[in-house]
C-alpha cells in the first residue's frame, strides 16, 4: 500500500501530534500514532488520555489499511526528510519512507493495541476559531502549575447565549477575557491549561465547531477546526467565584503606554532578588511612576511620566516582576492600572480592548 503527500502538510500535523502523544508511557500504546488510509484520505490519531487528536490529510493513495508506529520516531524522521514530497510504502511489518534521495524503514506496531476513542459526528456549537484562540492566549499564563493547586491548573470557560469568557488564576494573579461572540452552547467548564495551549495552536481564522458530551453533565469538550478534531477531557471541581475578588474602586489610577511600562519593568527587574519573588517596587506621586529593584548585584531604578487620577496623591506598592510582565504582554497601546490599596489586588486593563482584564496581588512589604 502506498501513500504520497507533501512533507510540509505531514510535518505540521506531526508537530501537533508529537506534543500530545507521550514519548514514553507506562501504557506503551499511548506512545503510538495511528494511521488509517482510506478513500484518498490519510487519518492520523493519538492520545495522552487528556487530549485525543485526529487529523485528516488528502493524499495520493493506492490501497487502504490501518497501521500503528512510534509517534516520536516517525515525527523525527519526517522532520529530517530532504525532499518536498514524502512517500510511504506500507508492508506487513514495516513502512518504507522515501523523500528525495533518502530512504529508511521503520518497524510497525500492532494496530490492535491503539487506544480507542471516538469523535462526534455532529457539532451543535461554533465560533470563529481565532476569537476562541485569542481568549485562550490572553489568559492561560495565569493558570497555576503546581500539582497541589488542583483546579487552579485549569482555565475556566463560560459559554453563554450572549458571550464566551475565559478566566485563569493561581491565587496571586488573575486574567480574564470576555468576548461578546456566542458559541450557541450553554455551560461552564474547566479545561487543563496544557490542553488549552494545544487547542489555541490548532485554531484558525475559520469556524471552529464545538460539542459538549455528555450533554447532561459534560466531561469532554470536542473541537473541530480545519482538518483537526480534538477531544479534551474537562477537570472536575468547583472553580472559585472570581468576580468576588475583583476590586470595584481604586484610590489611584495611572495611564501610560503598555510597551514602555513592560520594557521598564523588565530592565529594572534584572537587579531584582530572585529569592524574594523577583520584587520590584512602584512609587506613584504627582504624575510620576518610579520603578526600583534591589538584589545581590546592585540596585536599579527608572522613572516614567504617567497620567494620574484618584483620591490619593501617592501610593507605594511591590510586585513580583514576572507577574506584572505577563499581565502586560497581551496589551497593545495604552494600559490603565487601578490601585485599590497597598495590599489589595491591582487591576491592569487595556484602554483599547476592554475585553481583557488582569489582576495582580501586591507583595506584602
């Protein structure tokens, strides 16, 4: 049986699959990539138990069949091929891979050991893929990474009849993105942050189709975008009521260029003590923002003129510099920072895009 297709298309798909399919696993079948050839379509499937992926590629095909091979090795071989076309010749126990002047043989695995999973035949919801990816990309940095933080290691997604919203928090910071676009589905869910990252990678400007299963108590989100289909396992547990921790009032507000602030914080933070949460200090007074940091190698500072408002004439706060930088990176144009107190959460918002909001808790001084 023979399959021929452009290397670029196959390499792109394997790039996504390789990030999902584990290289090594206590369950050897999870490290396998499934290939099914039928009706001029090459289907590739894999899973890590949290995400199932399927990609369908048009190809020049002679014959049909179902095969399994080690995903990581196959991806490395294809990535290194010299030609623009890849030819796969499947035999009983191995596949002959050719491209340009290069040829190799890769042993096949038993296809009956492949993980079994199904994708929906129809999808009830849809949204522009780039809108959903935009929401994910604005918030996923704020999700927790430590195992003990459980539900905080996910991104909450709210699907309502008048909006789609994504929220992430690790207890010390929060990121929120609100889109007025509706998917046509109703439900709240928490998606593992790693799965959110993979979803954002496969979403395009075209329509993304969505489905929740089972409908009475969803435990899986299925997404179809382009020639990809993904099943994403949802997290169990209650996400905290984020609206209760967002301050409604501020005593000092400043507005300035987001890029200027980001670059200043990054420069000053070079001297920040890495053992004390990369601390940088902010002092605002009479339209001037002074940023300082001090550590074992010295001290740095920078002053910036800002537009200042509020009932107080000055305020001094300290932050983890990385948290400030992460919150500022998604913002283009001017940024507005609202300070509600020296120990209360501070809000960071774009003046151009009201959909995005970040919150950072100051360090105790």
